[in-house]
């Protein structure tokens, strides 16, 4: 035999030995990783690869809908490659162009464990619903786990992948995250790319120590590179938060267009949260509906939330109920409570109290604290058609309270206070009220405040009571405002603070407390650290009076004059610009400008103070009563404002008066068309009358005179001036005895 051939033979033997040792080590590593299963190998049979893809696309990719004829084309390609399994697809093909997974499971039941792909199909039929979504309480889940394990034992990667998925969720087997990770990793490394994206989602969830988003991104990318739509959706989701955001959006769109519900759902969230240009609730709803229709439960939930928030119209409550029912039936227990709420109300479904309570209890048992709280409230109060049952309600309220639901703590405390259906326990009730109040439940704060005020069941603590009442007040509780204000007004157990008391009264008035409106009005009427403010007083009194609080109406009547006059003073320089002119009675076209007014600045154009440019300062007001001209008429009310301008020898003290005749009704007969001004050097009056848009003045003979002898043949007109502007401007161009 030639030497060369001998060397080749020896080399061949050595090579086989080396490959044998390598195979042994690889299998040993597989045993270490996957327990009893042998290490999975990449599938080298094209016909089986195509058939697996056809079946996954058709029936087993969760929340996925193939494009028209996509699955059929893959089946026919597998059949052309001599796959007997692919050729059998007409036996489970439905008229709607999709496969019937249960029928496929029956077709292949006899081929497992001889054919590992058949075992995978049998496992799917036992664990997936019509949308390819895992059913948590599937009755044949254990059978499905055994079928996947049989495939994995034959080193078939998809069998390991799907067995790992069951361990991940605890379906048909005890939940075991470490074993799930090892099985998914085995499937991924054996080139089952769907296993890669499932492993990526596990790392993405943060449930595996030392495995994070970087590893998840790499795994999703491997799946996406091999056309697994869910992998593209996962990669796109991770890219949204970084510099490759636009690529992430493109990948989500690619996954959605390929039929993956999770990709559509994530795009919908971007629209609903306004995180893309031109975001639209209608577009978001369409994407969520697409995801929901292909079995993506989170898409159903997002759609229902959007509708319940009133952001999408046109969806009937019955459709919302159907969305919740689908999620609840598939094991999303938290949504069972929402469906139960609809049954209690009879909205979108026939009213069924017992079924509603049972569904809400399912949500509670699944750890939904809000469901526990709702069930406890319904049973405690006997509302929505349920019979009152405080004893049964208490454990549910307790569970919700332990989970941090403040309202449930407060309602349980109320049951313990009342001793209804269970033994009264004031001490525990007080603790629960404290927890509820700290959590923001107002009724518990309101229950605690009087206890601290009086020392009822707790140590007396007036400052703490005042703080609770103030907190309730600032949250809009009008009675609490009244109580807190009274404590600070009187200094009862807290430092006396009238200013804070007034602030709390005003908050109480805003919250609808008529008594607080009344008391705030009285406080402003008396003056709080200063002079009375009649306008503010009237605003609060009028609000209380309009609400039917009669004492406020009575308090408002005596100050009608002050209120009207205060309003006049406030509007003294409105409009901001006007003119005072002298007009000849004989030649009306002869007009002499006297004063120009610009806000508070008066510019004198003629008279003893020509070229003055002065500002008037409001110096205060006085309200008095004086005898009427007719002694039998009683007294009339007089309101006077004082104004000061200039300094030293040039200082002028001017006044403006409003007079209310005796017997007049302050609210109805206020003399809005008459203004009187006392002479600056005596008691003579200078009268102005307003009418037809003009204000004019004539000086009494022998007393005050107008400039340039205008008094005898001229009238003074104020153009576009308020009464106060006209009065002050006229006095600047008037000379009275004693002026010098």
C-alpha cells in the first residue's frame, strides 16, 4: 500500500478520533447546561427548517398574523423539499387561510417522539391559543412540556426553546428562571433564532443577575437578522431610548408590517404618548387594535385604556368588555377585575353581580391591590347590587391596605370604628387612619383631626389637629378651612394669627364654604393689619349672599356707599388719558385747552399753575354722616377721598366727595351722576354735574374764579375723563380766595 495512502488513512482515523472527542466534550457540556437533555444541534435538514418556519408563521408565533398565502407558500416549499410533514398541511388548513393548531396536533400525535418536529407541534397544541399565545392555565400544559422535552432530548433546538419558555412562565412545570435561561440559551446557540429573542426578553426584564440590556440587544439583533419579527420588535424597542431612535422606530414598523403584534403595540405607544411628530390618538388606536386582533394582550389593554380615557370615540362598551374578556381568559388576572367592574354595572355585558364579584376576586388573588380594594368597598357598602357584608369585606380591604392602597386603609378603619360586622378596635382604627391620611385619603385625615383636637382615642395634640385641618383645607375641604381658620383666629392651642386665619377663610370660600366667604368679608371690613378694604369685603360678602347665606346679605347693605366709592377711587385714572377744556358760550368754536391728563400725570396748560406737570397721590378716604338740609330728613352719608400733590409751599390738598341723600337705598340710589368738592380755603362747594358724556363746572359768584376770566362766559368741559380726573384737573386751574 502506498505510503501516502497509509498517511491519509492514519490522518483520517486521527481526525475521526479528534471529532469523536470533540463531540463527547460538546455533549458533556450540553448535559451540564440542560440537565437530562442532550445538547441541541443546529438543524441541518432544509426541509425540516422550512416546515418549522411554516408552522410557526401559521400557528405558533405569538400575536402574529402571516401575510396572505405566506404560510401556504412555506408549506409548499417544504413539500417540494420532500418534507412529508409539510405535505400534510391540507389536513389542518382552514377555509380562512390559516392552520388549525389542534388539528395539526392530532395529525402528529403518533409521530412523537420519533420525529422531534412532531413533538414540538404536539407541545404547541397543548399550550398555545389560536393566536399562538401561551395559555397560563392550559389543562394539557404538562403534556406539552413532556412533548417539548422529548424534542429537546433528541437535540432538537426548538424543543429546548419552547421547554425553556414553559419554565420561564411556570406553565406545565415549576417556574425555574435558571433552567429557563439554560434551555433558551441552548436553543439560541443551536440556531433557533426565536429562542434568541426569548432569551433577550428574559435579560431585558432584569430577572437574571449580571445580564442586562447590552446582551438583550445582541440577542434580539441575531433574531432580527434571521427574519424573526419579534426579534426586530425587541431590538427596535431597546433602540428607542438611545441615539439610534429612528432606527428603532423603523424596526418596529418592520415588525408590525410583518405581522408582529408587539411591534404594532410599541408603535401605538409612541403615538399615544406623543413621542413622534404628528402623534395621533386615532393612529394609536388603530395600531393597538391591530395588535389586539392578532392576540397581543398588551395591545388589547392599551386600546381599552385609550378608549376609557375618552381619547378615542366610536368603540362600544361591549367591544371594550370583549377586549378585557380575552385578556382575562388568557390569564391576565389584573384585567379580570376590570371586566368584573363592567358586569357589576351592566355596561357592555348583561348585569351579573355574582360574576362581577368573582372576576374582581380573581384580580385580587392575582395581586391586584386595586381589585382587592374595590371588592372590599363593594362588600362593605353593599353597593352595585351586592349585599352588605363588612366581615367579608375586611380581609380584602386589609390586603389592599397592606399593598399600600390608602383608601382601603381608611375604609377598613371606618369599619373598625363602627364595629360593623367585626369587633370594634379604636386603636387599630387610629393607626389605619394615620396610614390612610399619610397616603392622601382625605376622609381619614378628617376622621383624625377632631380626635387630635379633643384627645379622643389619641393623645390630644391641637397643633397636629390644626395642621391636618389646614392640609384638608388646601386640598379643597371647605369645612376644614372653617375649623382651621377659627383655631388661628382665636389662638386656640396654636399661636394667634389673624392673617393666616383670613387666608384659610378665603381658601374655604373658594372651596364653596359660604360661612368662610362671610367671615372673610367681615375680616376685610374690619381691616387685617391695616385699613379696611371695602371692595374685597364686598366681593366675599356678595358671594356668600348669592349662595343664600343671609347674614352676609345683612352685612353687605351698610357698606354699599363705601364699596361704590372705593370702586370710584380705584377707577380714578381710567381712562388713562383725557383733556380739560374751556369753551366759550357765545362762540362754541373757541376752545382753550386747560389740562392734559396722562395716567396720574396732569400737565397744566393755562392758569396760575401753568407749565406744572404733577402727579396726584391718593391720601385716603373718610366716611361720615352729616345733617340734611331739611332737619326732618335725618342724616345723609358722605364719602370723601383726599388727594395730595406737590411739596412745601406748592403742596395742594384736594378732596372729592360723594353724598347719599337721607332715606336712599345704598344699593339702588347711589348718586352716580353727582360729585361735590369742598373749597380748599373754606366750606363753599363747587358742583359738577355729569350728563351726555360731559362734565362741567360753574364757580359760585364771588368765591372761586377760573383762569383768564373764563368764569363768566365760559364753561369747563372734561373730555373722556372720569369724575375724579375732571375734579382734580379743574381745581388746578381754579383760584379761590386765600390762594394768594
